[in-house]
C-alpha cells in the first residue's frame, strides 16, 4: 500500500493536490500506536522489536521498511534470547528487555521448545515468557485460524452469536466439502465453482472450475474425494476490472481490494488500501505469488465548506 502510494504520488503529484486524496503515509505511526498499547508494562515507554526470518524471506523489504517507519529494532531469532524470565535483545551495551514483539514468522517457528524443534528462526523459551505475560506478541499465536477458509462459512453465525446483530454485508455462499452435502454439491457443479484448500494462501491449492480443463477438474475431484475436509467451494465471482497499461496499450484486468485494519484500544481502518491485480488476461488469481500486480487505492476527501 505504502510503496504504491509513494510511486503514484511521485509520478502524478498534481493529481493528488487536485482530488484531495486522503493520505496513508501515517500507517507506520498508527501501527506503532497499537503495538505500544499491547505492552505489559503500562506507563513506561516500551521496547518494541520486529521479528523477521531474515533477508531471504520474500517480505523482508516490508519488514525492514516498517521497522524503519516505526523507529523500532529489526531482529532475527538469534538476536533474541530468554534471560531471567524476560525476552531480551542482544545489543552492543548488553542485554535489553523487549516488551512487544511484532512477529513476522509463522506460529510453528516462533519457539523450538514449544512448536517445531527444528526451527532456527524463533527463540527458545519465547512461548513460556509470553504465557507468563512478560512479553506481548503481535499477532498473538493462533490468530491465523481466522485465515482458514473453512472459518469463513461460519462468519455470519459468529456475528449473530457474539454481537447479536445481523451481518451488514452478505457472505459469499460457501460450501464445506467436509460435510456430505457440501462435497456432493461441489462434485456435481465443479465446472461452475472455485474450489480452495482451507489452509493454503497465495492462490495455491485451488481450482477455478470455469477456467479449468475437463482433465484438471477430474484430477481435482479425486483430491476432493480423498481429503474433503481440506477444501471449500464458492461460486466464481465476477471480480471488478480496472484498466492496466499492458505492452503499451490499455487492457482490462481483474482486481480486488486489500484493506488495512488496525485493532488495538480501538479499531481504525486506513483511508486507502492495496488493489491487487491479475496481470494475466482473464485470470481471477490476483495474488502476487501467482504473477499478480498492484494498484494504489484512493479515498477522496469530502467537499470542504
């Protein structure tokens, strides 16, 4: 989001002045405000660090950029250790306690004593310090379950149960293949549906029925019958399209919107976002890992009195 905004603002500065595009450059400070609010020791200036897998991670640029924007330390697992019941950071002046760790590694790798014993990315003993309340982890371990696609089918019921309200936006119809009726419906309508692996991301492990060959659908049907609990299906949506400059000419490409929402003492939605673009013609897969691109999303200021 920030990289797209910077590129477009540099290329077309006059457009931003003319249309009063709302800024997103304060995202780093908004994120820092949320992280500070998580600190176990309130009333003191907390020490915050961003935990990265390292320079070979595909998102390392983002990790380094955010750490610089927030003015916090960028650390790897071997820069940290547990000492005296606290998570500490190695510095040239000795060990320094860390209050909040903004982790950018998966749950499985954060602590080899609690999760994967072969992990070299995390910190031995970190999870015990977290359990004792002496360090805050953002995001908390386990929050990734919200990204499980099977959970999506239950969102309307969760809203009604926890908030006693009806959803404002309709859910996309979602069929759970682990349920017999969901599996039967999916197999009977495979040529019309998008079928997704519940634990995958980045556009992997999915079938877009209308764009797949008969052989591809038949092969995917075998996967569904073998492990139906691993999949959900949804109707193929008509994603919005936007003009893109492709080899010197304008062509339409499918896009979606990735909003940025920060939840701490309150919830704030950034007045902008990232439009992901399917750069291959007619493709519905917008993920960057599948060759997708990005556009800057604008929200304009209202008319001024």
